[in-house]
């Protein structure tokens, strides 16, 4: 087995607990589905970043509460504050233990779809 990263991003509607919860659950659900991940034990760890305008809640909290990611190491950070960059954005890196031929499917939703055309 080897380790590969799966990237994803989504924009939230606003800086609120509910908006961060909704965006996080939607993004992680789509990432799991697109990459056919049903065995959470294969996930090594997850890194979340948010733009500086999102600070109402930790995205990792909702991965635990709503998706059962209880035994997965997760950390949350803020992105660099680059001028003219996307706002209200949650980015995710899922680090997965997988077979060598696994091809990660990256997922970019809502306003974050502009990040990868």
C-alpha cells in the first residue's frame, strides 16, 4: 500500500456555524463518493484549511459529528491571505492509504469550482 492525497474545496454561503457545517459535510460526502471510499480506516489523516473570513467553526468538528470520522486525525488551519483570492473557502486534503493504481478524483464545488477548470 501507498499513500495518496485527494484534494477538494467548496465555498460556504457565509461565516456561520451552519454554513461551515453544511459545506464541510457536502464536500466530504462528494469526495468519498467520487473516490469510492467506504472504509474510513484507509484514511490516514485530513487537513482542512479555511480562508481568513471563515472562523465561526472548525470543519473537522462536523466530519466527526456528522460523518463518523472519530478515529481519523484531523487539523484545521487558515489559508494564506493572498490578495484577490477566493473568499469563504474551505479546502480539504484527505490522505489515503491505497493501492498504487488508485487515481484520486479531486472535487471542487460551488465558488471553488473556479480553482480547477
